[in-house]
C-alpha cells in the first residue's frame, strides 16, 4: 500500500492574466500546484500590468504593497490547505481535484464531501416529505448524519471527509462506533449503515469516488422476539379503571389498536367515511390505506371496536364523513402515558404503541384461527412474508391445531 508523504504539499504562485486585447488591466490568479497537476483560481482583483513584476516568482514579493491581495490570497490558501489536511487524515494521498472540490465546491453549489451531501439530501427530504407520518424517516436520516459527524470528529479528528476517502476500514470502524459509543443495538446499527450506504451511493453514481467501498459489506439483521400481550393481560387491561382522564383515553386507543391491528399513525387518520357496510352481511368494516405504505387494509368492525366507536361517537352513523373517529394524541405522549398505564395495570412488559399491532396479529387473530392471508390483509401487508415475521406462532396455536391429529393417532 502506498503511504502518504507528509512532506508533499500544495505549492502556490500568484500571476496576472488579461483577456485578449486588454493592454492595461489584468486579473490576479492564484495557481495551486500539486502532484504534477495545477489549478488556477481567480481572486477577482484587477491590477495594472505595467506595475506587475513578472520576474518575481514568490507570492510574498507582491503582497507588502497590496493589502487586498494579501487578504484574498490568505483566504484562498487557507481553504485549499484546510481541505488538503482534511483529506490527508486517513494517511492516503488526495488528488488536487479532490482538494479543490472540497475547498470550493459550495461556490458552484456543488458538494463532494459526505456530510455536505448528507445534509443537502435531508434538506430535500424535508421539502418533499411534509406529512407528520413521514417525519420519522427524516429523523432516522438526521440520526445517522449526527452519528457520522460525531464519528468523524472523535475518531478521525476531521469535520468532514470526501467520498474518495471512504474505504472498507472506515465503514467497519463506523459500525463499531455505532454499537459502542453510539449506543445502538445490532439491528439499529445495520439500519443506520443502510442509510449511510444510500448517501454513499450518491457519490458513487456521480463518480466522486472511483470504487464502491460498500461492495463487499454485508448488512445483516438478527431475528428478535416480538413482545405481545397474552389474553390474560388483555383482559387485565380491559377491566382496569384509570382515575386520570388522559390514561382513560390512552387505554381506549391502545385497546382499539389491539383489536384492529392498526398502527398509531393509521388510528389517527381513520374517518367516518372509511367505515363501510358490507353487502352480504350488513356488518361494517374499516377500509383505508396505510399512511406509511399506501397499501389498503380492511378490518371488521366487530364487538370490541364497535363498542369503542359507540363510546367515542354515540351517533357516529349520522356524523359528517370527514370526522376523525379516534382521540387525537401525539405519539410521544401516547407512549409516555402507555408506560404509566401498563405499570398501574401490573403488566411486567415493555409496551409501546406498536405492541398493540403485534398483539392483534398474534394473540387476537392467529391464536383464534384466523388465516394468515386474512391477517396480512387486515394488517395492510403487501407480502405474506411480512406477516410471517410479524406474527409469532405460539404453543397455544400449535396445541389447538394439532389436537385433532393427536386424537386420530391415539392407540
């Protein structure tokens, strides 16, 4: 491996350049020379050619009588050398093109460093994704960007890095950082690496780097146990009588999720117009599209759900179609209140708003014999495989479905 020569640094030369036909005035340029390559940067300063001594090679010889030139040259050199030292941190010699891109990319509204592209991408996401339901995705990208910024600052002692500096070692080190100092679990770290890879691909597609450092990187996820409430815990929650109004609202909303399988954001978007009467039985269903994916779901408005709906809106069939049926509450408050409620009920589990969806799939639906295809439709999944990961086959379900087989095999 070729090592970086710390003594090899950019060299500078100042010279005037006039347009064709211009006899008196010339524009000053700062020439940067490095690795047999040169780059000329206009300083935007005009000088009289007759006052310029072309025989003087060193910049300093021209500066003592020209304070504007001195400050402009100093600023330009500072940007170039700053970019040079940033790119040199990983002991790999940068090209002059990389140095110039990092030093002056913002002037042409082009960015070639990782964090600057990352931040621009997030800014564009914010413009495109204006719904509250889409903010969680932006939050994940912000989190990854912040982790990467902290990693570069604490582990590499730099404020940014070019795409060409990203290599396999840096990616592995970032993964280790996410799992240790970043305090992320394995799956969370993998999700953040997926986001980093997506940003890196922007640089790859724009040819800001010559090779794909992620080519051999395997991003794998571990299967995790899904926490659900069992039937006894659901019954405990149903009979509990909260003394605080906000806990009562939280209890109702969570039970509605338990018996419908709807995520928090979908609960907040159900309107009267989404409740339809079926032709064959005259019963009601809730039919809408998931906010997150746009996939249609259908949930029967059976006993527990109809009871809750009648509690919230006794005359719900007479309401205007755009009426929202569920109480409004922020996701953060909902989770906070739910933890308080679950503790008062005496359930020793870490329960979040999404546990209601898991519980519906497993305890309410699959354990009571509902086919996985129907569960998939009710959950609004596009593939059965999603439902198979979501729902957990329990010993109760196995025992019930094999009972007839055991009877036949008895001798």
